[in-house]
C-alpha cells in the first residue's frame, strides 16, 4: 500500500467515524425532544381524565394478543406502539410463542421517535406530536 492510498483510507475512516458521531448526536437530540413530548402527553392525558388501559402485544405475524402487564395509551391506530403510564414508549410487537401466551409478553422500553412509522409506506407515518394529540388533544 502506498502512502497516498493509506492517507486516503485514513481520511475515509475518520470521515466515517465523524459521520457516525453526528448521526448519534442527532438521534440523542431527537430522543430528548420525543421524551419531552411523551412527558407532556402523560400530564395532559391524566389531567383530561383519559384512562390508561392494559397494553396488549402481538407477535411478528400478527397473532395474539399477548398480555404485557403494562398500562398506557395506544398511539398508533394499529396498536403497535404505546406510551406506558410509567412514561416509557413501547413497541407492541413481540416474539410471541407459547410462553408469551401463558405468562404474558415482556415489553422493553424503546427510545420514542419523533415520527412513528418513518420509512414505511405512504400514509403509515405520523408525527409523534400528532399521534399523541389524537389520544389527548393539546
């Protein structure tokens, strides 16, 4: 390898690392803004008397529902995402199986996105703010 090609490879590596760092910083900022929207939503929903309901999950093929032991508010019409009364954001698609049917599914909190369904088919994405406003108007 020549000095020129090594320098070029090092520059590309540094550029890739810098790009990755910028993406991570942007994602962190998005998460902070989305968590603030979720916190405001929970206050608004409770003040308006919108009751939290048991959250049910489905498996990747759409079978279910599976109990989760969590309560909250569905924020997607297809009930695949919810805000828990614990302030966390949940994707309600789980692995499923017999144990989940018997014991219930375990939900893991996710970082809330500012756009639900981003990158999906036309009409399947919605801004988090708008999805939350459907449940508890601003």
